[in-house]
């Protein structure tokens, strides 16, 4: 993605920043901390935060919509939609469509215009800066819309395939009789729910979701909680430790701060 935006960032630093982003994502609701990667771009390459945010957002949308596709397949397969209330269905539709709203420059300009009228009524310096950031962000989005984006999508699919295989192996290690397709759909739904920024690392929401999903195939709540705990240890604790090491190796610095000042 950075290459598509003509941003030269070597593989080693990209990997370290990716791990540091995972660490920040784990300790923030809805993994919002992963936008820390944009701060690294500003610090290391002088890229504006708004342009840096564009690549991070598109990367997160790949994750989100892969999970949405698999999650909807799971919802259809287990007839969960028929058990949802009208309010829940409406919230689900808003959740699916809202990220696409962020990518639509025309709609977002109208939205920002409403903020201008209600909050920033005059042509102030602040308003001018916001307009510059707005254009910078969508210029970054436009740079990403090319054939190179296909490689990013394929890499996202490959990384999730590895993740689902690991989830399946955890189930096998626990002696849970479940096939690969079902555990994939279950984990897609539970990970999708964990995107809702109401808990850290999806704690509680993932457990509750898996308890419900496991009940659909007559598996006990205790087994679901045990499985959720092992998933948390395997991916979030271990991933968080690797991310913490990456953060220690390369703490993010803010260019506007005094020299040698770092966010640690």
C-alpha cells in the first residue's frame, strides 16, 4: 500500500511498525490503536497524518470486509438473522455500510460541511487546515485505487487463512469435534463482533459470542469460554508481547516534540 502511494519504507521497519500497531490495537477498544502506524509514517517519512491514515484505514477495511463476508455466510448458515430483532438488523446494516461512507469523498464533504456550519462558522485558520487534511486524506485514498491493491487483498486473505487454521488446531488440541469450515465461520463472526469498540481485545464480547455460537452445535458454555481463553492467550497475549518488543525497539516519535522525545 505504501508503495502504491510512492512512500519508500523498508521491509524491516514496516514489519516492526506493523507489530507495534498490533500492540497498540490490542490495548485499545475496536483495535483503534492500529492507526498508530500513521504516526510512524509522519515521524519517519514526514508523511502527513491524514495521508498516513488513508493507507491504515484501507488496510483495516480489508480485514473488516473479509470478516463481514465470512460472517454473513455464517449468519445465513446458522439462520441467525431470523433470530435478530428489527433494531439489531438495522444496526447490522449501519455497521456494514458506515465504513464505505468514510471512503466517499462527496458524502464526507457534505458531512464535514455540516460541522463547519455548526462549529466552525467563519473561515478561520483551523477550518483551512481541516480542509487541507481532508484533501490530503482523499488524495491518499485515490493513490491506493490501482491494481497493486489486489496484492494487498490477497495477502489479507492468506493471513486470515493462517489465522483460521491456527484456530482449528486449537480446537483439535482441546478435543473439540468441529470441522474447519464451522470454526472459520464462528471465528469470523466473533472477530467481527470484537470490532465494536466496547471492550479491550474483544474480552467479554468474544466469549459471549462464542458461547452462543457453540450452543448452536450443542457444545457447552464452559467449552466455549475455555476455547475463547486459549484464543486470547495464543493471539492477543503472544501477539501483544511481540508488539511490545517492537514498540521497545522502535518507539514512535513525534516530529513536533523536542529532540529525543519519544512516546514510550
